[in-house]
């Protein structure tokens, strides 16, 4: 009798594929109404993030947590609407070539893009009510001019320079963030364990799964927008 494939087991939930409580301890995001000057009062490490978390407070006692910019220190002051390293500003107010991270997708959503250690995006051009930003993948995305971002590069660069010498350490890193590891190639499995499995047909073509396919068959490309080789 076959086993449930990995997609089914993860989708069902349970303690094996559950994100640990410590991973959601912090919630770095911008406040809906922010203005003035804030001071960094604490730097914290989060097991669920690759960037250190900084706690900021202003003179009125308003507090929020954000990802730390590179070279941030306790006692440093940032300005909402400023133009210096670590300041929070609207994309429409920044010059071309400015490096930013933790970019909002929509106004007041707190930040959704470029939130990993050492990463940054670059403001390129402004077109009407939109700003073009080159992402770390070199893809250019459009954002509304009112979306906010933090100026500079995210802290935590070089975190992957030190090699992980033991498989056990890698296991615990991935376990804490509920990542799928180790990943086994489907064509290496038995036929009862995966639709791609068996010793025959190792040179398989891309499989396209329908959107309404059952969980055990929803593997490969799920309702792709396009298929085939791109024509230049």
C-alpha cells in the first residue's frame, strides 16, 4: 500500500510540519501612521528571520519592530521621511539608485519584499504614480509611490559564508522554519510513493497538473501560465 506523498502530509498539518512558536515571536512591520524621529533601543535575534530585529521607540512612547539596517547600533536615531541610511521613506521621494529593503506591496501593509539578510533592491525610475525597483533577482517590479521602504541594505550579510559542517545542524535550522528538507527527487522514489516514481522513464517531460486535481496528483507544474521554450 502506498504512502501519502509529501504534499499531502504537509497540507494535512500536524506537529511534524508545524512552524515552531519561537519563529513567530517577532512581527517586524511599519506602523500605519508614522512620523518624526525614532531611536533604536534594542537589537534582537530571531530564529524565524535571517535579519536581526531592531526595536524602535519615539519620544511619545510609540514603539515598533523593524528589520535592522546594516551597521545599525543601539542609540541610533532614524527619521521617517528621511534620506539617510536606516531611515524609512516613501519610494516616490527617493532618488534613482537608492538601495532599499523591506518594501511595502500596498500602502500600510507593513513591508512584504526584500526581507532577507544582506539583501537590497535598487530604485531605478519613476513613471507617473509608480516607481520601478530592481529586485535582488534583477527583476524589475512596479510599486506605488506611497509604498514605504527602509533605506540601505538589510543586516545579516555573510550569514551563509560559514559552512554548515554537520547534517544535524542543517536539520535543526530547517526544522525551526518548517522548511522542506532534505528534499528527495520524485523520480528517485518508488512508484507507490509519488506519481513520478519508478525505475522506468527517468527522462520524464514536464508534467502539467490541473488546478482541480486531487492532492495526490497535484505535482509538477500546477496550472502554468505558459509552457514551452521562450522565443527571443
